[in-house]
């Protein structure tokens, strides 16, 4: 399909001999938000860390199956090049403490030694911060350290840092779980804005958040992809009994 | 009952008194030493003393100029040798938390740290002085760099271990290769701790005398050639202190004053850096 | 788009080179230590061959007769170090208890802690100089009162200076171990009505005992290797010491005093001494650090 950004085909992941993900099949289309939900420990983080091959950095892990980013086979390309095409935002905001806000945004270029003229960088910084809805708050303090910002601002800075690389897909691992309700609301609004142009894979254990921001939802349970479909449909008429139990708070 | 409690309380107070007494008595030597150094040392310190070369006994106006220059040269030499190795090994240990080689390396660092400085002096003598057939600044620098290594390695390892793992992940997720992540993200984040460690190790070796006895040896002339013997503050203090001349004894105190200032300054800068520059995560 | 970047193959090469450099510098430390050992061993070999292990128990050190034994220096080392520890222990344990239990923070404890740190940073040669001008006259007048030869220099003088020098070292280790004693243990004892002294005696000290002993062991390792101050104060005598007032030599000080003029079998014998010194400090350090390491692992287990 023209619109497919990410295709996951009978994909499994292991920690040692523990099979954490079991034969996952999933297709993500362009410019939509897909939420991955499920009880804690079901493998959500593992799944998105397999998309940019961060999973394999942990000793003793292995994977099987295939993933495609557009036309690239993820597991036969250079991890470093892959990761430049895939943005990732972590649970805890992690701006680089030694860099200014400005340099944090273009860290993907600077650290990789990708040179651009100064005004192009200025432009990338402004556009990325605007996309992350942070520009107005920091435009006068671009050369201060990113760690002086509040938690919510730091997380939006990390989103800007990921967006600055023009990623094919943005992976978000419970990006609001360390934030207060107000910052959470701001970031959720931001997702709704962003999905005009960005494909997002959002891990959340917050059912309400999945309902508020996602177009599609995948429900993961004990490493199995139990159900995948349009969010509205899944929340109103879940096909699987386990999905229904999860949504009604029977477990997790 | 009442009496027993009183005895117990008395013992408690007595013990506390003894602990305080002994604890504070331990600080007494410090003040005595500082008092002696200041009293005997400050009187001889003037520009001539700081800049002139040592002169034979009987001639007035001798100084410790060559010793100060020598000590600075030794610091630079040993720093140049030990800092790259120390930091690289520190990174290695912080990255290899488990593993056979890294635990052996850790053990070796401990052993090296406990090795008496005189033994290291002999080693540098055998390795450098014998082949070159002359005492030299180089051999002294090598001896001192062996003494600096464990301190730098340990502080680098400890500092880097405290840097949150998620910073490394943030960088790797941007497609930054591992080596650039370490050099451009992790090392800068730990820089203040590492610099502190380097300064503390310099403070430690600035006053080392034993490894210099058979290496840098001492030289009453100004020398900037690293392949020739060189003077140094601690060596000069030793030389003057062991001499029978009262005038030279006062020189020893003056040189001690300068040496203590050197070490204190390094210590203070180290503390200042670790307090001020500390990276906030 | 990635025009200014290295190719993946180039990155791979840099990556490999980087890990290689790290591993190599780690391995370098191991090689360095092994090289130190073998250098000492090989250069001491003539003396080892000639005197064997009797070197350690023979008490004659005679250059003209070319007969060498290190017993006077072993005894000198052990005497000065033990005496120094005996003097230092009450002080360093008091500091440990004061900083680790009685007065953990505040201006007074900061003051004491800084004083101890500065004391630890004062160069050995300055301790020696100070000892010459303060301790030597003191010991000399003591000797005169006792009616023995008033050398001033000797084992006692060296022990006093060594004690001052190792106090900061063992105190900082002791403080760490004492502050590792779990608070709930102490609270349990307090809640039973124990006084602070009783808590110290029955809870804190027994709990921290192995750590304190390890600290003393490491201080011992320090003391036996300490060179300059001792060299300046011990009197450079190669005879077996007969009392704590005798001038003597430690293993370190005999090297410092005699190595520059030594050649041939004398040099080799001095290096033999250095080898023994190196082995002893190595063993002492490994044991001491092993105990401390185990304690800190146990403590971290208890927290979680
Ligand atoms: N470093 C690890 N080593 C071994 N097992 C792990 C590790 N990290 C996670 N796991 C296991 O993998 C499973 C999935 O973890 P994760 O993907 O983090 O779950 P989620 O993000 O859904 O909470 C969990 O059962 C966990 O026990
Ligand atoms: Mg998770």
C-alpha cells in the first residue's frame, strides 16, 4: 500500500529465552496516531524499541520476524541510519544536560556531524519548537540550558528534538506518565495538531489517553497482539473478551 | 534502679566526651603544621626566593625558582601521560560493569593505588633512567603518572556510573553512533567530575618526593629539557631539610609554604568545580 | 541528505577502534602491574638467587662482607607501623564515630571533616620536615629524662608521624562504614531505652566491626609503604632495633636512603626488599578492599 509507513510481520522478541513479543502483525498508515495499550509488563515498550532497534542494545536479547519502514527492511539496514529516520520520545524527559535548548533541538544533526548553514539550523530550531508548541515559551532563552525547563517543557523539547530530524515515524513511550495533568493535557493537544504531518506510535497505559488522541488502537496482552482496529470501534464494540475486560477495568 | 540509670547516663556522657576529645585532638597536628609552616616559611618568601636559583651555602639570595618550574613541568608531563589513559580506562570500567577483564582491571587499579611510591620510583629508575643513562624529568613524570592513574581512573568510573542511562538512550535513539555518544554526550555530562578527579590527582602527586629521588633527582640549575635531571619543590624541601645549615632549614619552610599553597589551590579549585559546574540531570 | 556523514562502514570502523582503545587501555593497566612485578623480580634475581628466603630472616646488612638480610628492616617496618596504628586507632575511631554518628552534619562536623581532608593532603616531605623540628626535640628530651641515648630520631618518632598521617585515611573509611549501619537497628535499640553509648557499644561497633578492621588493615598498608617522612625521622641505621627509641630503617626508608649509591648486589638486594614491600602491600590492599567491597554490597542489598 502507498500509505503504509510501518509493517510488522510475525515479529517476536526475546529477553534471553523469555519470549516477550509473540508473532506480532501490525500495519501503520501515514499521518495517524496509533495507540498501543495494555497492562504493565505486556511488552509495549519492547515493541516500539524493536522498531528503532534499541531492543538489541540490551545484552542477551534477540528477535525474529520482519519489520519494514516504507520500503526499507528494518532488520537488514544500518541501525544508526534507521534511528535517524525514526524519532523516539521516552517516558522520562531526557534533554541533554550540557546543551542549550537550541543545541538540544538540533542535537541529531550536531552529534551526527551533519552540517547545515547557520540560518538553516535557525529555521529547523524554530519550526521544530513551533511544532512542539514550545517556541513561544523559549524563543527568548534559546541559549540557556534545557534542564532549567519544567518537566512538561522538557518533554516538548524532546519531541522537538525528535521532530527536527523529520522522522518517518515518531515513537512515544508513555510520554506523559512522568508529567502533571496540565502538562499532560498540553502534550495531548500537541499530538492532535501533529498528526496532520507526523505518523505516531504512542504507547500508553492510560485508556482515556488512547481514547482521546488515537485514531487506531492496538491492544497488547502478555506479548500477544489481541486486537487492532479503529479506536472508536474498539472502545465501543471490542471483538475480544480480554479487550473488553481491560477496557472495563477488570485487570491491569 | 535510679542509681543504675545514673551510672549508665554517666558512662554515656563520659564516652561522648572522650569521642569529642579524641576527634578534635586529631585536628591539632594540622594547626601545628600550618602554624610552623607559616611562622618559619613566610619570612623567607620574597621575589628573589621565588625566582632565583638555589645557591651554595654562604651565598645569600638563593631561591626555589628552578624547583617551582620543575614541579610545574612534572605536573604537565605526568598529566599528559596519565590523563588520556586514565579517562579511557575509566570509561572502559564504567561501561563494562561486569565481565572478567574489567574486574581484573578494577583489582589492578586498587593494587596500583596501594603500591608504595618508593617502589614506583624504583620502577621508573629501571625502565627509564637505566636505558637513558641519566636522571631526567621524563623518568620523574612517568613515575608520577603511574601514581596519578588510579585516581583518575576511579573518579572517571564513579562519575560516569552516576550519569543516567536514559541520556545514552536519547543519543543512541537519534542515530548517534556509540563512540560519539560516549565522547559527545556522556563525557561532557561527566566533565566536572572528571576534571575534579584530575585536579585531586595532581594535588596528590605535587608533593610526592619518594618517586623523584632516583628519577628527576634534583638539579640546582634551571632546566627545561625533559631528558635532563630537574629540580622540584618536594625534592628541594627534602634536600634543604636534611642539610645541616639553619639557613637552608628556613628555605625548606619557605618551599613548604609554597608547596602547601600549591596543593591547597588544586584542592580548592577541584572542590569549586565539582560544586559549581555540576551537571544537572 | 547525509552527505556530510561518514558511511556506515566508516562509522563501524570508528566504533571498533573506539572499543578497541578502551579495552586496550584497560588491559594496559593489567600489563603495567604485571610488568612492575616482573621488573622487580628480575632485577632482584641476583639477590634472590644468592640469599634465597633466608634474606627475610637474616639480620646482617653488611656491604663490605656482601652479606645481606632484611630482618632489621622488616622489624623496623612492622614496629613503626604497629606502633603508629596503636596510636592512631583511638583517634581515627573517635573521628569515625563523631562524623558517622554523633555529629553527621553541621558547621562543626564540616570543620572537622575539612581539617582531616587537608591533613590527608599535606605532602609526606612536609610531615618529615615538621617532625624534624617538633617531634625530634620532643622525643630527645623524653630520652634524656629516661636516661637513654638521646638520638631524637628513631622508631618512636617515626611512629608518631606515621600515626598522624594514617589517621585521616582510616577515619574516612571508618566514617563510611559507621554511617552504613542501618538506622532501624539503632532505633530498635533506642526504643528499648538504651543510651547512645550502649547503642554504639552493642549495635554500631559490632555491626561495623569488619569494616573498621578492614580500614585498619588498609591504614597498615599505607603505613608500611610510607617513605619520605619516615626516611627523614628514623635515623638510617641498618642494625636490628633493640627498643622503640632505636634508630632504624623501614623497608621503604632503607631504599630511599641507600638506593642512589647502590650498585651490583646491594642494588639487587634493595630491589628484593622493594619486591617484598610490593607483595605485602598488594596482599593487604586486596584483603582490605575485598572486605569493604563485601560490606558495601550487603548494605546496598539491605536498602532495597
Ligand atoms: N532488561 C530486561 N531484562 C529482562 N526482561 C525484561 C527486561 N525489560 C523488560 N523485561 C520483561 O519484558 C516484559 C515486557 O516489558 P515491557 O516491554 O517493558 O512492558 P511494558 O512497557 O508493556 O510495561 C516484562 O515482562 C519484563 O519483565
Ligand atoms: Mg513500558
